[in-house]
């Protein structure tokens, strides 16, 4: 029996959180997961300004109190002074997985040379994987398409539920020893 | 009206700074920028030995007192005990941009397998972007050709002047919303 | 006259160290070096559990007391709670060489998308280069095939013996100024 995957979706933007414009990150994330996952999941969404202390508190709450197995942030990863999402994520990390940052930038570099400026990181906190995604809906989709294949096995390894996907959208890659027979 | 871009060029080498051989890094950097930039710029050059404390002091002086928007170092990024440029750069950093190190190595790996040994980093200090380049003129040119497209937009984001380039040498890539009409 | 290269080979696995299954990492490493190196070398092997303090002690002993010029670890680099090899390696590092981690993951990504989950690092401690390799024999071979070209020159730069290889297996890449004439 599968446990339901709990996903925290956190949009980080001064302007969207003040209502200056409509947040586009959370709907893009919701849409991607609705298309990609075939096993049960639910999401918890948050929209907050670019304040490091607030982001840290939110990530800890979602991982530790809400029991999220996966948290995706969107926004706040550039070089500007107000971009502090990676700092907040590293501050709550138990383990850093540098391959996520590297590969998310490598994927985005196929589309824009300025992907080099993104400071996205991937970390583990307890039984939760936290990934920083870009802010733009198009870039969110490109990034998830490029790296999500490795996420289900990562969630297995840190003790979360067994994630299954719609293979025509994305494949969940696992070594043979970690695969369960199709139901 | 454009503000003039101030570029700090710092060659780091025990032997060149003692006059044992002629520094080739600073002329290579000057030549690259003379060919690439079409907007106004000026440079300040320094030639110093591989002493971490001295490098840190120099980077802070160029960023904080001289008001450089961009600093390029050349030399001192290898694995040898006297190579301390990355340590000095990280010590004065406010934000680390890991994409620069990754992409500079990826570019150099197209030419030599030992590019893997380079520990180059890119960081922001205040309103200044600091990049570690290799020591050899050929590798300096290859690296700047490979990553400079993302630099003008980065300088925009940290509050510096709007950089324009000669498109036949290098393109300054910006998202549409950040582009200014050609004069 | 060549000094003999001393290689420390450390397999890190709770189960293999308790005898639950037979370690396959050390034989894979031994076999790779036996095929690749043409200059004199000797190895020291260790099989230990995933205990960070123990791994740190072992790495320091091999580098400082045993005088190893190169240490390869195998195992313990994933995201699971017991995977602590990178933490132990970073804790004893004098210099981190991020290019090794990046390139080892890039090489493995050609074979499996979950290579993104590996947290392998390469560091220098004194006159010793320490590299974290994957746990599986197949992945060990793929990784060494993909990055070893840069290792001999790195060992030169940190003061170790001049390594020569069988060119049909792997090429030792050095800049011309660092090459010795064939004997």
C-alpha cells in the first residue's frame, strides 16, 4: 500500500506575495505534478516574500511539522541582493546534493546562457528532499522535465513513499533492485 | 546615459610579480575586453603574488574603494599549495554563483582534460562580480568566449552599468524585459 | 628515478564490513589500476563501515602516516542517512577540487539519471589526492575511465611521483612543459 506523497510548493517573491502581480509559479508546479504523477499525492502551497528567515521557517515547518517528502521552491535564486532562496535552503539542510544544482543549471543552459546565474540547490532535510526551481513557468517545466527522473529513487532512499509516474510524461528511474512490480 | 564600467584586472603569480617572467594574463584580458565591449569601460590592473591575505585585501579595495563592477583574476586556481585565489575570492564573497565555476570548467574541458583541476569560482561582493580565470592567455580567451554572454545581465541585476558588446565577438544575453532599445 | 605511487583503497559499507556480503569495490579498483598504470605502484586496502569519524581517521592515517599519494574511496556517497563518505572527506580536506565531483557525476549521467544523487567529492590533503568513487564495480570503472586522465598531473602538482599509464587503457594528460621524455 502506498503512502500519499506530500509535496510542499513554495513560491518566493516580494511582489507576488504583496499582490503586485499574480504568482505564476505555484500553478505551473501544480500542473506539472498533476500530469506527471500516477501514484497518490497531495500538495501544500505557500506564497512568501524574499526574506531569508521566513523562508527557513517555512521550509522547516513543511518538512518537520507537515511531513512533506518533497518541497519545491520557485523564485529567488538569482544574484540580486533580495535573492536569498539558496541561502535559506542551505541553512536548513542536513545533506547537500550538489548534482541537483549542477544538473538544473545544465538543463537550463540548453535554453538560455543566463542559466549560469542561477544558484539553485538541492538538499535533504530529514526525510524531505528540497529543490530550488526557477521562477518562470516555462523554466519550471524544463527543469522538472530534465531532473525529475532521479527524484523518486531519492525519495525511496530517504524513507519516503514509492512514487510512480506516467511514463509518457516522465520516467521514474530506479536500479533494478529497487523496482517494485507493476500492480 | 551609460555609466562607465569599471573593471579590475588582477594577475596573481609569485614569479610574474617578482619579475621572473613577464605577466601574460593582464594583456590577454585587456585585449579581450577591447575587442568585446562597445559601451564605455576603463580598467585598473594589479600584479600580485599568491598570498591569500594580499589577494583578499586587493579584491576588497577594488570592489569597495575603487568601485569596480567586475573583477577578473588570472592565475592561482590549481591544486598546488601556493594556489589560493579561490580561497581568497570565497573569503570576500557575499554570494557564491556556482554556475560560473561549473561552466568555466565545462568550457575548458572541451580543450584539456586537466581543466577538471581548476578550482575557479564566481562570486558577488556588493555591486561587484568577481570571476577567477585561468592563467594562460589562450585559456583566458576560451573561458571569456564561453561564459561572458551571461555577465552583462548579472551586472544589471547587482546594480551596475548596462554593458553592450560587439555582437560579432560576443552577445550580451538578456531576457526581453531587461533589454534596452538600441540607440 | 620514479618513487613508487602509494594508493589507498577504502571500501565503505556497513554490510560488507560485517561480512553480510562480499565487498566488490576493492577488487574492481585493484583490477583497474593493474590494467592502467605502467609506472610502479602499491596499494593499501581497508574495508570499514559507514561511520563518519572512522572514515575521517582512516583517511588521515592513509594520507599522513602511510604516505599515500592517492586515496580512492568506494561507497557511501548517496542521499541516505548512513551515506557519510563525502562529509568525512570534506572534513579532512585542505583544498576542495569541485571539478572532480562535477565531472564524476557528468560521466555517470551518461549511464544513469540517478547519478545526480551522488555527492562524490575530490579533495587534496597535504600531498594526497582523495577521490570518492561510486560503490558498483561497473560505475567504478566508468568513473575512472572518465576522469583519470587528469589525475597524474594533479599528483605532480601536489608533489607526488610521476605516474605513467598504458595509453591503450588511459592517457595521462599533462601540459607540454610538465611532460618527461619517454625512457
